[in-house]
C-alpha cells in the first residue's frame, strides 16, 4: 500500500461536492466528488466513464463562492464500478488557487 501513496502528486482531502462534466461524443452529466486534490479528483456517477475520456469540468465547491471552479480540460484516468479518477489538465491560475485553498483548509486523507 505504501507505493500507491508515494505515486500521488498532491495532497488529497475528502470532499462533499458535485461536479458537472461535458465530454467528447456528447457525454454529459454530473458526479459526486469523493476526494479532491489540486491535480484531480475521485468521483462517483451513475454514468459509465470510459478511461481516456477528455472533458470540461465544473466543480461546485462548498467554499463560499456561488460560481463553480471551471477546469477547461480533464481526463478520466481510471474507472471501477461507478467510481472514476479524473486528472485536471488545463485550468486558469485563479481556478487552481480556489482548489488549493479548499485543500489547505481540510484534513488530508490517508
């Protein structure tokens, strides 16, 4: 188990929020975020999320702002059952800062 922890790029925190996504081939929907880091998240959806799917993501963080964090490009890295992992590839610095602030204020997992 130790190896998986060292592979992680950044600190992860439990997150109770939603994300909305629009992907290739007109795949769109929403998911429940299970954990979050500045480089990605793990989420759960009723919709099948094929690994390799590129998408735009709106993250509805419970951080006092009314508008979502927008991630211009993200990719599904793995999917197992209804859960899947997303890597954030492209977002503007203010969006990244909001995620970083959220992560700093919450206890890390593991």
